[in-house]
C-alpha cells in the first residue's frame, strides 16, 4: 500500500493579511516533512474561484516549488483541468515539472465539476467530457513526437514541436479524478489510474476496487496512444495523535472539507454563490451545532485516531486491495503544527507496517495477468458521492447558487 497526502489548500474565513502566504509556506514545509518520512505521493488540486474551499489555481507552480524542497516523494497533479487549459500548455507544464523533479511527476487529469469554474473559460457542463477526451487525444503525441498537430471540434493546433519533453518515457503516470462510482469504472476502461476523491468505508472500497480492476482488465478502451496505469487510490480523512480523543479534536477541518463539498455539490450544476456572499465557515459551524451526532459519526469514519486505531482501520482497507490511501490532513482550520505532528506520528508508528506488501503485489499481478478473476459486485449501495456525512443542505445551496 502506498500513502499520499492531499492538498486543496483550503482557507476558511475570516481572511487576514498574510493568511495565503502562510497557507502556501506551511504546505511546502508539510511536504518536506512527508518526504523525509518516506510518504509516497503528494497530490495538489487545480480549482478556480472557489473561495474557502480551494485556493489552488496553479498547482504546477506549487509543485515546482515542492520539487526543489523534496527528494523522493512523487509530485502529483490531482488534477490538471483539461477543460480550462490548452493541451499544449498542459503538455509543456507537465514536462517542465518532470524535469524539475528529476522524473517524479504524476499526471492526473480531470474536467472540473461546476459552472463557476467552467464558464469563465468558455466551457460548460454539457460538453466538458467531450473537451476532456479531445484534449487527451491532442496531448499525448506532444510528449513523444518531434512535431504534432491536432484539428478537432474544440482545439485546432497547427504543426508544432512541443518542448521540453518529460524525463519519464513515454510520459509520467496517468490518473483521472473520480468522485463517483461511474467515473471509477470509466478511469479503468480508459486505462488511467483512479484518483478516488471520495470518502468510503472498507466495504465500499472493496466494491470500487473490483469495479475498477474489472473495467481495466475486461473492458479497456484507451482514448489515445499512452501507457496504462493500473492503480486505485482513495482519499480518507486523516489525523493521527496519541489518543483518539485528541485526534478527533484536532481533525475538525476534515468535516469542513466534506460539508463544503456537499453544500455546493447539491446546487444546480454545483454552482458556487456570487463572490463574498456566503461565509462557509459560519455555515459549517451552524451545521455542527445542529448536527453533533453527524459530526462525530463523520470523524469516526476516517483515519482519525491513535496509531493503534488507525492501524486497525488500515488493515481492513488493505484487505480491500487499495493501491494507495490519500490522507486528507490540510483541511478547514487544522493547524500547521497538528498536521506536522500527525504526519510524524503516522509515518513512524503506522506506515512501515503497510508500505511494503508482497501479498498485495502478488494479488495485483494475478489480476492483471488474468490468473485471478474478480467477481462483478453490485455497487449500487456504494454510490453516494458524499460519503457518510448526514447533512441535507440542498435547498440552501440552490438558494445560494
């Protein structure tokens, strides 16, 4: 099992001078800590205009900085929006990051999930999948060929040589953002690693892994000429402390992350409110006061607790054959000090048990070569996009949107 850390670069209100500076500098320090402790991956999103939820519009710049302060950790676009970026610019930036990091770039791709992000770039919810798939077709020849051109419905690119080329040949490993079960299966069919930005139980993970690996082994349908990346990763809330009680106190931001996702995710086209019209941190605290049981249940569902508690939960995930667990530590107002302490404690007392797993490697080899046949599991019971957070905010979000 591999372990990643995940950054939306959240910044709840109220905002003060210097907050964004501290946010970025602290996150880079956290990546240095993770690198020293032998975490495997660092994933950074691309989002635009999403106040409080994500202040990360330029992950390539953040990851480039991280490449100069780390040595071994893989640096992942989780994800690069192919709908709001020109294919040539995507290929250029991915290659530059791969050069700066000496071949540690991971190339995650996605579409964006709201009109708030898409509309300013001339895109919409109805055609974003078509744009994504055409961008994939345009990008991959750019990594390997001296000259490429593309003439399609959404991009018209004359013959040019896109330079530089990446260190990893033919290209960095490929991933796709997956926030719902159908996109997990779609990632498998397309041959991409699945970045499951979702909060699921071990039982759901088992079902999702089966859906993904059955898709990639039985129904592969690549969009272009690229190397497949058979890997399944899932995000989990995360905070490790000496006691379960202390960890839950320190992990308050985890449920802010999920609350904000659901608050807007139920609005029409996941539209965000007009700038400055909603204080999401205030809305979150109102919800917590009204739903204390749901808050506690959500915290119990993640990898939040003492080293012993988290190890017990991870053993269940290991049985599901997840390739990578992505740990969501920087969320809400979780403090820099607590995040670093959590990374240290987990890295020293929990992670070594799980990082090298020859049993999983043998299982995966068998699945990919066909000697192990996975059952087709009915996944309907595991299709909720938002996980276990029992909050109904659809009407509020619609009104705000």
